[in-house]
């Protein structure tokens, strides 16, 4: 079984910011990087990002 999870833009930006900060980026660098990453993805697939998980999950 494969499922789809829809993640609101701001929630994904927040998550990505926290991940980038754990990887050593400053708050500002992390937030900017997250915003750019999410914007690039949204340009391709719409207002919500879809993540497909394999049936094992």
C-alpha cells in the first residue's frame, strides 16, 4: 500500500529550517535555504508537497 502525505508549505519550511540548523547553518541561513528549497518544489508540483512512501512503511 502506498500513501500520500500532504505537507503545508509553512510546516515544511519550518521543518527544513530546523534540519538545516542541526546541520550547522545559522538561523538566517537555514530559513533562507528552506524557503528556496520549498519554493523550488512548489513551482513544480503546486501548493502542497506530496511525499510517496513505499508500501513497507
